[in-house]
């Protein structure tokens, strides 16, 4: 499958059936995340794979899990990120975004649905999973088999802005049409 086709087939899933993800598929998704690029190859990701029902309940204290049998707590080690010297911007959140995106695409490739969540209480996650201070829970990647299937790949013609509404050549321009 061409990459653009895979990217168009990936969609957010917020309802899962009660079926565990096979070890081979989970290992594949994690391997794709492992090889994802990070700034200066710092690899700040620390991923906690949660599948036991008691631990899923712990995550639900911080955010809903939509019936998923597998949630990855995507953390970053604050000791391993690249810091941009010009303004002290940390690359860690970008790295976690790239890693998580790679894993979402890998999940879709093998028929697993996903939703990446950033709007959760990290203090609850830190407390429930005894995460040290230098490890920052950054995203939840909720995975599973979709209850209602996947969305149509052709939805992007209606749901996404046209390229000319988001792309500028050779410099910033306010003349893009905003709707």
C-alpha cells in the first residue's frame, strides 16, 4: 500500500470491541515506534504498555479508554531531549508526536484502531503507575479493534482544508482564506 493511502485510511477510533491485540501486532507497532526518528537520535520515549484490566481502570482515573484492551502511556525522559539553544525549546513533545504517529499508522496497517490523547491528567498517571519525576507522561495511545469499523479514506476531500489554505511558498502570508 502506498503511504498516502495508508495515511488516508488512518482515523481516530473512540469505540473498541473487547478483543485483545495479538502479541505479534503489538510487537510490530512498538518496533515501528522504536525506529521512529527523534531529534539527534536522543530517543526520549519511555512507553508503558497497559493491558491488565486493573491497570486500565487506573488510566480511566485520568481519561476514558473507550473500551480499549490496550493503552500505551507514551512518556518522555526529560533527561534525554534535545534543547534548542536559541530559545530553550525542548524537542521532546515533537519526538513523542512523531513516535506516536508512526505507531498509529502501523496500527492501522495491521487493522488496529487508535486515538492519541493529550488531554489527560498526567499527575494521576504518574501517581497510579509510580512514574519518577524526570519521566513526563505526554500522550496516551489508546488501541484496539474498532467497534464500528474504520472511516472512509475518501473523507479527507470534505474534512481537510485544501492545500492552498494551509501552504505558503517562500514566506508567510496572511492572505490565506480562513473559514
